[in-house]
C-alpha cells in the first residue's frame, strides 16, 4: 500500500515508519510539510497519490496550549478538517490520532468509544474539535484515541518521553516528584504502530480506542521504570493540586479497546509487559525482572 506518514520523525511516526517496511512510504517531516499549509499539503499528497494518509502531527504541550489556543486549534483541529478534505479529494482513508484527555475522568471506569467526551483543557477541546471535523469531513477515516505514549524516538513535542525522563533524573540523582492521582494507561508507540498496521488493512472505518492494557498513576509508572531498570531514586508521590499545572487534566482517563477487540485485532499487552519490552530494547532491563510486577 502507498502510505503517507505525516510527522514521520515523531515518536509514533518513527515507529510507524519502522513497522510499515513492507509498504511504499512517503515520510513527511515538519516544517517542510506543514499541516497548517493546506495548499502545499494538497499538492504534495495529490502528486504522490497515497492509498492511505496517516497524520501524527499535533500541538500537544498541554500547558502551553492554554496560552496558545490559536496555534493549538490550527494544528489539532483546522488542519484535520483540511486533511480530511484532501483525502476525500484523493479518495484515500485518513488515519488520525486523538487523546484520552477528551474525557473528564468522572466515569472512574474504562471509557469506551460510545462514552460522551467532556474535555477539560484547550488541548482537549482542540482534539475533540479535530475529531468532529474529521468525522463530518470524510467518512473513510480511522480515528484512534490513545493515551500516555512513549517510544524509542522520544516525544519531539514534549522533549524526552516520560520513561526516559524518569531514567535521566534517576541517573542524575535528582528528586522525582510525580503525580499519583491521575490514572492512565502508558502505551508503547511500537504496539500502537502494530495496531494501526492491522487496522488500515480493513475497511472498518470509525473511532477506535487503542492503548496497552491495565492502568496506573504516573507515580506508579515511574516506580515501575525504576524497579525494572534497577535504579535507585528519591521518588515521591505528589498531588495534581500541588503540581499546579496550568491545564486541567482528568483524574481518570483509562480507555477500553472495545471496538478493536470486537473487530478481532490482536490484543495489546499489559502496560507492564510493554514497558519491560521497551527497557529491554534499550538494554537496561535489570536481570531477574522478567516476572510480572503487578
Ligand atoms: N504523546 C502522548 O502521550 C499522546 C497521548 C495521547 C494522544 N496523543 C496523540 O498522538 C499523536 C502522536 O503523538 P506523538 O507523541 O507521536 O507526537 P510527537 O512525537 O510530538 O510527533 C508529532 C510529529 O508531528 C510533527 N508536527 C508538529 N507540528 C506539525 C505541523 N504543523 N505540520 C506537520 N507536522 C507537524 C512533529 O514535528 P516537530 O517535532 O519537528 O515539531 C512530529 O514529527 C498526536 O496526535 C497526539 O495528540 C499523544
């Protein structure tokens, strides 16, 4: 299949490029390819003639989004509307990613695709706007909500991914204060890329939740990173209130992969297994930690 990947050097984009080696790929890099410049995007994509476009581009520094709503909406919403129109003109499906943050966390049990969103931040509102513009703009879409991404290539938008940041701070003997009242599912971009690979071979368009299995707080995730890598650190839990971040975040944003399971996609592994695989890939899994940690 001819697949264009927007944001090909991002953490998810890089794993998609690594995963889709059997396909003809057009990797697209910012700023040479900018989703907020639709005329150029249209001519680049139309000239190549993709059979599928995968958009990983986002402005997702959640606290900065609060003070830059115009840029946030340009990348996360208006550009998605334009990409949907371009893909409709070309006649190819569009894969786009959204976030667990579209939910407010009040449910307290895993969110399924049918649950009503109620975003709490500028970032989350912009991502929900992108979802709506995509769903109304082009029916042949795969809209994938995911959560807590980490991958080999790090997160270009946010700097180091969370796991690598924990490792880095521990190695520098810096104190680690991590929120213990936001429950999420850390998700490996490697596994997410495999899920996307399977999804795009179908014509089962629509909204999907795709994350690893299980859940933890960010503090518990940091604890697991340290335990599995055998690093000592001054790690302590703190409350979201104490952190005083600019943007509100849901206290609970665990997603259930309900539609993916119904479609028969290969199940995602528990987040602990995915983290173990990630650390093993970096060559820093502590000997004797190949047992379940929860
Ligand atoms: N990271 C998470 O924890 C998380 C959680 C839930 C959902 N998501 C969603 O998952 C998707 C992928 O996230 P990620 O972590 O892989 O992000 P990432 O590592 O920041 O990658 C995003 C890619 O898009 C590029 N990009 C940024 N602005 C662009 C623009 N205007 N035009 C074209 N490309 C642009 C970036 O280039 P530069 O780096 O050069 O700017 C980068 O290559 C996003 O839609 C995000 O909202 C992420």
